[in-house]
C-alpha cells in the first residue's frame, strides 16, 4: 500500500477517535473527586451534581466498584483534572457486556458475609441503591407446596432463605454466561461458580382467588420497563444452587428485582 493510502487510514482513525469523545459532560452526584491523573492521582478539586465540564481527553477504561467505564480529562472554570465516566451523564449504559463486573461487586458487597434478605427488609443503605424505586424488589418462597410471592412488607416470612451467606471457598471467581446443568433438584456436574444468562421474563408465582383456587400470576413490571433485558443468576456451590437472583436493566442501569428462595418441592 502506498504511503499516501496509509496516511489516509491513519487520519481517518484519528478522526473517528476524536468523534467518539463528547465535547461536554455533566457531573452526577455530589462531592465527586476530580483527580490530577486517572486511578491514583491526588484529588485536586470536587464537583457537585449538574456541573457542566468541557471534555479535553478520553483516557483508559477501568472497573471501579463494579462500574466499567473510561476516565475523562475535563476542564471546569479553568481547573483541569480527571473524572471517572460512571460519575457523569456519559457513563456507559448497562448491557450484558458489563454485567459481570457489576455482579461481582454486588456479590462481594451485598451477598457474601451478609444476610441479603434482612438487608432488604431493614432498608439498609448497603442495598437500597440496587433497588429501583418504581419496580421494587420481590421474593419467591414456598411455605407449602406452592411458590408464592412476598414483598418484604412484614417480618413473619423473613426466616426462610434469609441465611447469612459465606464466601464459598470453591468458586474460584468462576463466572459463566450460561446456566448450570442441574443443581436444583439434582446435583450438578457443572463447575462450581456464578452462572448468569438472559431470560425472556421473570418467573410466575402461585396466587389464590376468592374461592381458594390456585392460579399462576406474573410479577408486575411497569409498562415502560417490560421490554428491558432480564438476567437470572445462579450460585452453584458444592454441586447445588445456593441462591437464585434476577436482575434487569431500567433507566440504563442494573437493578436487583427478584430473589427466588423456592426449593424444588414447589
């Protein structure tokens, strides 16, 4: 290829790279740290919600607290520094491609060494940021032979499935974007680990009519979120599924929407 052709390709790539960099960003959150340089640079100033900044440069990608995003060099009122993209309006949108780092952080912070159900019931600040204000959080469990829904309104049903989860010593940070083979009513031969896969809908639960007859009912999701992506997570520990959780995208973020504590007798 002639040098002129290589130069054209180089200039095109440079143009595309600059085209991907937004001219401005808006800070989301208060007292957001602006660093001298990405990752470990000292904090040179802070910004609050709504601060409009000029973007000077797009830096490298990193995962911080489960958020996978880029660093941006910004200018605000003649001050210059670096901000992590997840703390701005140009943060990466939630997708199946960035679900794993989010899930890993969620498990470390909310599940391992914690009683997840109790955190939800007590409205702990540890978990409330993962529960959508309109969609809410539901739990399925089976007090008898049927799998029913419980919305964490009362304390009488907290007991079942509300154990404190320990960090499994045999998961070895293994994540698989698929479902394990068995592990619910029969022991699985799959490798222990965290399994996640997309599903078409949340599971149904049993409800009763005025005459005491059971019928299957869907978990209510606001109409504007019904077409969003849903992911089911299975934790396989020592050949058995120890926890099932459902997450979904809403408003471009991941949210915990359902804990399934039903066992195979349901």
